C-alpha cells in the first residue's frame, strides 16, 4: 500500500510526510498512556472530510518522538507496514499508536482496518516495536482496536 503524504503536526516534534522532517522542538513531549491522551493527540482527525491516517512514534516512557500524517481520499487512506516500520526505526521508537478517521461518521472499524491492524502488529513485533493501539475516529466517536481485543 502507498499513499500521498502531508504533514500538519502541531505537536512540536519531528514529523514525516511530504515536507520531510522537522527538527524536534524544545517543547516537552506529551505522554500517550491511555485512550484519552491519544484522543487529544489525534483531536483534529474527527472533523476531517477526507481520510487521514496519523501514526505516533513513542519512546519507552510513551513520550512522543514524532509523527507521520498521510492524506487519502473521501473513503480510504493507505500507508504501508514498511513505512510505519521504517519510521519506527528512524525515530528509535519502541511503541506506535495509529489513528485514522472515517468521514462517514461511523467509527466502526472495517474488515480492512482489522486485517491491516493485525498485519501491522505482527510486522512491528518482529522489530521489537509494539503497536499499542489503532484508533478509528468519526466526529466525536472513537473506537479502540485494543479495547476490542484486536491489537
């Protein structure tokens, strides 16, 4: 899978996308320790009218090292397992949280979402990187694939 990428990272950390990497800012990184913290990190996705995937790369203390944003179309967005894995290694991440939106307004994960999540978790595991969660966001609704037992 491949997708066009763009970056709109407001977190103050390195960000990968069409614009390349931005050096880290001296602003302290947020800790992503639960769904509420992840919801805050990915807050802008719920209102987007096109699908966007955002991947957060975390250190051992679950502090944000950097992110990648990929912009898709009205009803799909693509990112490859290879891209996520390469970014995880480049950032020195030990954990990943992924989120994408459903502009349709339904936060129910699709069969493709579930299959990709399982494949991504398995691929990252071979690199000793943990997929901590995959969130599907639609408006104010959020579904955690970890809470569903899929991750």
